[in-house]
C-alpha cells in the first residue's frame, strides 16, 4: 500500500513532523473580488486587516475539483494506490460530497473519504494520526477505524463576537443569529453532527466564558482529551481562558490560532475550545 493523505487549508497542525505523503488543498478566500490563500499570497495578519477594510463580507469557496483531479492523477502515476481524504466538515462545506466523483474517475484506486465533522486543530490531529499510523505500517482498515473513533468523540465549542459572519457565510441559520443579536445574548456554539449550532444561550461574554469552562470540565471528565484553545486574532482572550482552565482544573491546554479560512466565517475576536480523545496507546 502506498498511501496519500489529502486535507485542506482549514486544518491547523500542531507539533507536526514533515510527511512526504501529505497533500493540502487550497480553500480560496475571496475579499472584494480577489482570491487569497493563507501563507501563499497573504499572511494571517494581513488577512485581518483586509477583512476589517473589506466593502463586503469575505467568502470562501471549495478547493478546485480540477486541481484535485490533476493532483490525484499525478500521484497515481507516482504509485499511490490508496487515498485518505479528511476535509472541512460536510456540514460546513460541500467539498466532501464533491470529491466523491473521484471514485468513478479512478476505479483502480482505493479512496477513503471520511467526514471529519470538524475543522481546525481537531482536524489537523486526525490528519496527523493517519500519517503516523501509516508510518508505523498499520493497515488501512486499522487507520480508518481509528479515525472513526476520533471523529465520534471529537467536539468543539465556540464563542463569537458577531454572529453575522456565520449567517452571511451560510454556516448558521439567520433566525438563530437574529435572536442572539436582538436580545444581546452571547450564545455558545458547538459542532453537532458536523454543523455549527447554538449549544447554550448566555447573556454576557463573561458568563459565556464561565459556562464554556464548565463545559470543558464536563467534557474532559467524560472523555480524556487533547485540548486546544483556538482564537481568531484574540490571543489575550485565549490566554486568559487557558490560565483559568489550568488554575481551576489543572488541564494541559495548547493555544493555537484559527486559520484564515475559519476566521472568515467566525469573525475576528472569536474563541473556541476543541477536543479529540486521547488514544489508548498515547
């Protein structure tokens, strides 16, 4: 088996070794008519500047299926016969459905397109797990089964400053945002079967963070997990949240930034907490 792992630029990687068989597909971010890809033609700092100055809300689009086809065609010629695809949740992006067409175009190849139902650091952790297991000569069946366990127990909670980013990007129902904005409610959002939905409605940012900390505690007691505090250009908020988690519960937490793809939909100032379960052999 010669395995290639495909993902997209919504994934965030931490402590990631180099893998020759990892291939990352670009999710373009359109700001006032120009497409950008983080770390290719825009930095994360410049992205936030452009987003603040934009005449219209930035938008993202799916990776190019044509470019994906060309990549897979090249890799097949190089001897890759098995592919794992882990992408931005199908509840947020249609790419998971779009890429299924490759199965008919390359019938000789084994494709395992797996709905991550998540994004950011938890998605990056799934990708890293697949690559490390392959490096350890684990079977494709074992890798896919382990990814299924990770996905089933992965979760994330998010607090955003402005719900309109999610609504305009089609990632949250307008009715949910209207209620929150009109009543000055600060909802705690969560991934539910791959979609972003309100988990709880809290009156203030302070109370929302306090409740988020309680949810983290409940979560980690039920499922021992790797934990990330993730932020959209809100490091101070993230650092405060990490400090409280460490002080109250002595949890090991890593701070990572949302990449530009996810920050486009959450808006500047968002913070979140992501989890993946600790595997038995870790």
